[in-house]
């Protein structure tokens, strides 16, 4: 490859692939309705309408389930920021524009159904949730590789992000200890998977078209990847809680998100890189090796932390019994 393709060249070269994948997506996506996933008969008025305001005792969700639900919902709420990123990089024309509109409309459902569920079941404090949404959406989302943005970076980022949200929603459903929440988040996770496939196919086609340029973008994105919740109120606390309890941790990031996608793209089997791409692939290999070591380190720390907490609980129980 003599030179990198411009943004416009990428979009026009990949347009037939986009058209094909939009058709594929629409034929696979099933229509579903948020109202079918919410137990409306549990709903009742809040104080402003003569009822009772939220109280922590009303929630059936554990602290972990609450933290995961809030983090995932606020991420969905930030859709306008993601829409902006995608719309700016994909253009509004032809299949690109169709995809941006369709994807945005589908994503919006996720925030709708999760908020309806949480408000109706009184799973979390609706006032705190609204305040967090205001802060998070006002801050917006900035790509972690802002200096080097563009179509390839966008499409690489969302491939991993969609898969990450799929894992996170799916595991959040499991810890809610409520079959209704589990079914709802399974439904959302199914959407995320289909979104991931669209972006993965687009990024895969880009790799075939311009291998060196694409692996550069992919590697940079992986080296700088941050879950979309970064920067939201309490993200440190909630993110740690989620990682500690296996909703989204480093091993899942490596083994359920990064590795399957890289395998699909045959990154380590391809022979279409020039020396430039080869060098980047080597860098990517080293990055994955370091990440593998970090996984072990994280798990050792986590095990120690969980053991300490269990011991503390045991001591407290003994004290309570003795008292
Ligand atoms: Fe979503
Ligand atoms: Fe999605």
C-alpha cells in the first residue's frame, strides 16, 4: 500500500459492504417493545402525586446489582455523544446514514427499558439516578484517542465496546436475582451482539482493504480502551465493584471481548501487512502479553480482597452472636 486511504476513500470503498451489512442487520433484528419487559403492576405514585417517595428499603437489588444497573443505564443514556461520534465519522449518505439512524434508534430502546424497569420496581433512587444522568450527559463522551480519530478508530472502538456492553448487560441480568430483569437484559445483550457484528464486519472489511492502516487504528484503540462509563459519577467505585464480582473484569475484557474479535479478523495469521503493519502487530502482541499478566495480578489482588472481606464478615457475625 503506497499511502493511507483518506476518510472519504474509506467510506466510498466500503459502501457496498455497509449496504450488505445494513440489509443483513435488518433481516436479523427482531422487533421488540420495551413495555413488554417491565412489571407495570408493581408501579405506584411518588410523593408529588400523593404517593410515597423512594426509600432504600423498597429496592430488592443488591448493592452490586444497583451499581451495575446504574453504570449500564448511564452508558446507554449517553447515546447522543456516541451518535455524534458515529455520525461524524460515518457520514449521512446512503447505507452509512441508514445505519447511523437505525443503530441510534435501537440503542435508545435500551435506556428506555432499563429506566422504566428501575423506576417501576423502585430498584434504585430515581432522584440520584436523574442527577447522575444530568452530570454524565452534560460531560458527554470524548474518544480516548481524540488526537487520532476517524472512521477506522471509530469502527474499531465500537466493535469492542458493543461486545463489552453485551457482556456487562448479560452478567448484570444474572446478579439482579429477578427473572424479569434477567430477561430484559438478555434482550438488550442480544441487540448489542448484533451491533457488534455489524461493526466487526465493517472493521474486518477495512482490514482487507487497507491492512496496515487498519491494524494501526485497532492497536491504538486497544491500548487506550476505556469502558464508556469512565467519568460518570461513582464510576471508580461502581467499576471496581463490577470487576470484583465478575460483571466486567480484565479477564472478560481479554478473553470474551478482545481475543474473539482479533481471532475473527485473523490478526495473527494474516500475511497482507507490510513491514509497517508487521511492526504494529508485534506491538499488539506485546500489549496482549502484558494484559495477560495484568489479568493474573488483578485476580490475585481480588482474591485477597474477597478473602479479607469474608473474614471480616465472619468476625462481625461472631461479635453479633456474642453480643
Ligand atoms: Fe445499548
Ligand atoms: Fe449497541
